[in-house]
């Protein structure tokens, strides 16, 4: 229900979304939702695996099977998408955008 609510809110706000990108697997969908809500924080595979009460390796394997990306690759994609939105505003310094989106530095952000 929370994921559907977020889809509706995002569509009202005009954010681009591909509803097929959310997994039908509850554990993976929960991790995806967590990543989208906490993308600016330091997220580890261990934290995500704990959401599904799984080992890191089993979670990593399941996530990749469902999404064709590792959880960390998915996190980076979300951070880049959020960064693109902020970059369009042109009133926020790049260093601040990097920090808001969870990149450790503007140099790290530039590499992505």
C-alpha cells in the first residue's frame, strides 16, 4: 500500500517513473522502497538484507535476480536520478547536490 501511495504522489508531482521497476517480490520491493526513501544515507547490503531477515549473500542474489542489478548498483542509479532532478533547478551548488544525494564528495559524484 505504501508503494502505491508513493507512485500516486510521484505521478502528481510529475516525477518520471516506470512502475515495472518495482519488484513483485515483497522482500525486494521493500528494499527498493527503503533505498528510495533513504538514498541520501549510508546504506549497506547488510541493512537491506535485515529488512527481509536474510543473509547478505542470499539477499544480494535474490535482488540481482529480480532487478538485474545489485542493491548497490540500484542505490547509485536512484542517487543519480535524484541528482538529475536537483541539477535542473540550477540554484543549488553541485557540492550540495552531491551531499544531499548521498555521495561522499563532489569528486565521487562527478565519477557517477
